[in-house]
């Protein structure tokens, strides 16, 4: 049966053994962060005159819903298509620079208990990976701001320095998240890897890793974690 506990900024997670040298994979949105990382990038794009303000207002409403209850696969697909359409034709170097600008602010919102887990793995010598459906440029920047080793996100296709509005590889969500991880780390052995995630969409990733941990899980993930005996932890 899963063990559930709340973590303070200094606490070691209950019922989770100390990590050994290996791999630790962290979901970003609603796991390390309280909500989604995309609105911060959206605000930066609006401020730079690259995105209409009305699109940001719509995104803010969706963000509020996502923070409160998550999103269905169909909603995520719609959000993905709208996000890709919104950045189509934008200068990739400029988008990457803006992602770097907002990364520190996002990193500052990471839950204290999540920072404790990251530090625990860092001291153990583990390879620290942030894995997210958010754009690769943003995940790279937030990962670096947190002192992690790798950021792996959704790659947008770039042609002649411009984003095309199409994907470059799988959408880093659901089974695609696991595919992106294996591709980026050259088919790494996950049998002893730690994985921390909040959503039922992350079940393929969690099942593939030898040490899955459900963080602030949604209802479906909580049921699976309880049935499979995975630790359930509340980041605060």
C-alpha cells in the first residue's frame, strides 16, 4: 500500500529510500511547479510584441483551470495545437532568449519540498533530468536555473531560424514523454531510475522507471499508485 506524507522544505520524503547514484526524472508542471510554465513564456512573448494580448488572456483562463484540476488528453491536444500555431513564424533565437529570461522567475516558484528532493538526489550524485510537455527552450532554461543536468521537452520544428508551427519529434506528453526521455538519453536503462510526476498522463513514464513516486497526484494516478504500491507524496 502506498504511503502518503507532506514534505517541509527540510524534510526527507517518508517511505522513500535514499537515492543511489543513478537517474532522477522530474515532471515540471504541477509537480515541481504549482501550475503550468507556459503562461510565463506567453507573457514574455506579449511583452516583446510577438503574441497578441488576447491570446494571453485566453491562456490565463486555461491555466487557472489546469492549476485547479489538470486537463484531459483532448484538452492538452488542443492546447498543443494552439501553442504551435501561436509561435509559427517566430524567430527561434528570440523565443529561446525569452525563455531564458523567464526561467529564474519560474524556478523561484518551485515548491520548497521539491527543492529538498532535488538536493537529495544531487548530493547522491544522480543525473537530474526535468521532463515536460512544455517547449524544449523553456524546459532547458528552467532546468539550468534549478541546477539540474538536463531539460527534455517538446521540440518545435525550426527551418531557416524560424519556428514552423510543427513538432520536431513526439509530443513530450503521455507515451511521448517516455519516448523523448529514451531518445534524449540514448535508450537509457530506467530499471533503477527515480521518476516524480503528478498526472495520470505520466503513468507510462512512472511504470517504466524502477522507482516511481506520485507527487500531488490527480485522482487516476492516485488510484494507480495505491494499487501498485508506489509512494504518494504531497509537495508543499
